[in-house]
């Protein structure tokens, strides 16, 4: 019963994200406030369905539903939409939705294609540490995704202004300073979250496998990702990096996130695949 | 009843007459006060800006109305009648409506798409309502005008693109910095165009300005005008550390700033973006500066290029706007046509109501024993009978109002119900659609 409901909600959320993507695309072309308001409303509705589905599944599984790659993708898509809605509320960056909505829809489809049988509750997954580890890291990744989208927009807009050829999207895109600020804010919140998440992972690993560091591929890539963002944060705060370089680094950082998150799970084996391949 | 529009604008009148118009624009006495002297004019609306004078009015007698308004305009402008007559235009009904829509949408303006005109029309309308010179038709027409202008603005990009060099500079600054209110603008040299751009920046809320000039006197003068502090010319490169936008317009023959000067200072600025607007000829800032990260340099040719692009864009958008205006004009015409049947509908209702009242009085006086409840019931009964009986003819008339044949049906109805025998009711200004 609960599972049927949850499936319906997930499908509904995926469809709603698709409609939202179309709405945002129309907004990109026509630049009408009403279109944007409708698209944002649709996206929020999708996030509500989606969130409910995740809660239902987590309740049924007895742990946070991020143990299979399918669940993880779905959870990530949800966090990304929530992060965008929050940023839209605080910083008014409408055009960013044109990136986030299709990305969320794509992740939902990825999630639907992958096998999604439920992992039986094991004591290994019930720990609070796992909960902290997963939710903070996913939150950080969602923020980094938004930072990456802002970075792409920044590079496009910056290039137009530098080349003195203002393209067709010139009127739609927000100012460089605001895009850079989104990058900055996402980094400021995302980096501590990521740090906390990694520390929680190491601590838990040391209790379960007696060692915090096990040369797990995911661990290695996560550390690389963390280093990239650490460099970006340091350069931003201490040296005053901003603009183009910061945008490039945010894109690079998110590529590393994707490799850690998807690539390692799909192609390499380690502690984290323990859950995924079951 | 017809709607007329009489006026002149920057396209029809030469400069010397436009100068007179500009004076009219500043005049205290409102020509709307003269309406009682115009016997043929019913409703009247008057608009004057520096580029146009327009009289919009309704009349049952077109030639007299136009004559009276022409005299009014001649008096207003204070030039010989022949001279004024040569330059003005008269639009009737559909053309008048279309012209008004075009004016309000900025299509008829000197700079196509400029937004001020709508505000000016709104002010003029407020005055007209204060003088009570507008009634059903013009009220409706002007409200429609506002909504058409708004539609044009939201559905086309006619007002989106800057069409002056200084405004294009401000737009670019907004694209780089977003909010300009907390930004610092530096004025180097004092060309006319730089001052204009500085005014634009002030208009965008910039309050923090710095003036750099070789002659101290001029710097102090400008500083006072823009409430800006002054910096000696020798300190100019270091003053770049804490400004965001630099407007250059000195007469220097050599560049006053090179990339080598700027590079180390950008590091000290922690790479905060810096936007140079170089409107000097020859250029004040070395073009290589543009290659530094987070530095943007636009010279006069770059800005002109943007403006030219925007102007052609606006002309393209104007075509879209024209289409909106044409459809809205047709819709308004349909409403206008229903007005022709309104007096007949009113007369019909009035006649029925007077019969009902008379018969009711007679009947009730013969039945003294009735209570209030019964009296009321009889009243409601008669009322609903009349309403139901008249419903179909009225719907029929309204439906025919947009057809050419409506005159036939109106006169037939008047004969059928014998409506012309009694005093034909005057058209009431408060009634919109019967």
C-alpha cells in the first residue's frame, strides 16, 4: 500500500519536474514573469510530492532512503530543487531554474531506470552517523550543483560582455555580481556541510571497519573533490579570486562531485558499493 | 456620436512651432477650462508634452467640433490660424483611437518606445477627471489606452533596450554590478556626455561619486553638482582602488591609464570588477585594459554599436506592437458600436417601467385591504414579467449593434414600441451599457 502510494508520488514528481522544465524553457525564450511564477509553482509542487515519497520510503525502510543509486539520485534531485527554491527566494535568480528543473527531471529518470528494490534494514545503516554523513553530503552536493549552474551562466554572460557582443539571452541573465554571489554563498554553506559529512563518514568508518581511511575509491575521489573546493574557498577568501576563475573552479568541483557520486558507484567497487549492488 | 482627435506632433510641426508647443507645455491655465465655450464638444481630453499637443473629444457635430477645437488650439499656441492649420492632423473614430493607442505605447514618440509618455497621459487624464470633462466614452477609451500601453510593454521588448549612449552605459553597468546603489562612480574629466551619463547613474541611485579633473575649479564645480568628493589628477590611479565605475572624458592626447598601471591595483582591489566607460576622443584608457580579468572597458564606438543594434531591435518590436494596437482598436470599435443601441434600450426599459408603475398604482388603489407582503408580491410579479418580456428584444438589439444593419433595427424597434412619441431620453453619461 505504502509502496504503491510512493511510486505514484515519484512518477507524479518526475512528470511535474518535466512540466516545470518546459515552463522554464518558455520563460527563457519569452521572458514573462507569469510564466516564471507558474514554473516555480510547479517545481515547488513537484518538490512536495517528491519529499513525501522520500519520507514514505525512508519510513518503510527504517533508514534514510539513499542506499541504492536509484534512491540516491532521487534524493539528490529533491535536494537540488529545494536548494534552488530557497536561493530563488533569497537572491532572485530566476534563470537558474532553467538549469535546475531539467537536471532534476533527468535525475528522476535516471533514478527510475536503475533498479530500486529496497535494502532490508541492517544495523549498519541505522546509525545516526550514516544519517548525518549522507544528508550533509547530499546537501553540499545540491548546493554545488547550483553553484556550477551559476558558474556556467557567469561564463556565458562574462564572455558576452568581454566580446562586446551581447547575445540574445543578455536581457534574461542576472548581473555578473549576483551570479558570483550565488557561487560564493553556495560555497560558504556547501563546504562546511561537505566537511562535516566527510568527518562523519570517517568517524563511522573507524567504528565499523576499525580504520577511518580504507582506500575506498569513493573516499579518494571525495577527498579530491573536497580539496578542489577547499582551494576555491581559500582563494576566494584570502586572495580575492572571483568571477571567471571561481566559476571555472566551481564547474570543475561539480564534475568531481559527479564522478564521486555516479562514476564511482557505477564502475568501481568499494565500501559504498556494498549497499548499492545488493 | 463621433470621436475626434486633433493635434500636432514632432513629425508634423517644424521646430519653431514645437518651441511654442513647449511653452504651452509649461502653461498654468488648463485649456479644459474652455470647454463650456465649445458648444459642439461633449467630452474633452487634452494632452500636451514638449513634442505634441493633442485634443481628444466626442461630438455629434463633427465639423463644428473640429472648428471650435482648432480655434482653441490657435488661441493656445498664439500663432496665426493658417500657420497652425498647415501642421495639424485630424483623426476620426477608429483612426483617433488607433492614434491614441500608438501615442501611449510610445510608437509615435521621437525615441520609439520611450516610457515617459504613458505617465504624461495618465497625468492629463487625472486633470480631465478633475475638470469633469470626460464621460462614458473617453473614460472607457483612456482606461483601454492604459491597458493597451501596458500590454505593448509586457508583450514586446519595445522598451527593453537602451537607445542612448549614456543609457547603454548604465545598462551595462547594471549587467556587471546588479544593484548600483552601493557602487562608487568616478568622473575623470568633464565632457558633456560624461556629465549626462553621471546624471543617469544618479538616477539609478548612485550616491557615492568622485570627481577627478586637471583644473581644480572645474572639479570643485562638478563636485558640488554631484555631491562628490574631488581627487587631484595626480592621484587618479590610486583612487581607482575603491571605485567601481569610471567615466573618462578628458582631452588628453595620450592614454591616462595603461594595463601595466592597472594590473597591480586589481590585485589590491581583490579583483572586484571595474568598469571603464571611455567616451573621450582620442581614447583615455589603453584598450589592453579590457584584457585584464574582471575589468571591462567600453569606448564610445562600442556603446554606439549597442545603441544601433537596440534601435533596429526596437523597430522590429514596433511592428509587433502595431499588431496589438490594431486588434485592440477593433475591439474598442465593437464596444463603441454597441453605444448606438444603448439609448433605444434605455427608452424601451423606461417606457415599460412607467407603464408598470402607472398600472400598479391603479390596481393597488382599488385593493385597499392588501398587506405589505401582498403589495410587494404584486410588485415583484409585474417587474419580472416586464423583465422577461423585454429580455429577448434587448439581447437582439445588442447582437445587431455590431452589424451594419443596426440602424434599421433601431428605427424599427422605436416604431414598434412607439418610443419616439415621448421625449426621447437624453443619453445619460453614467450609463455604460444599458
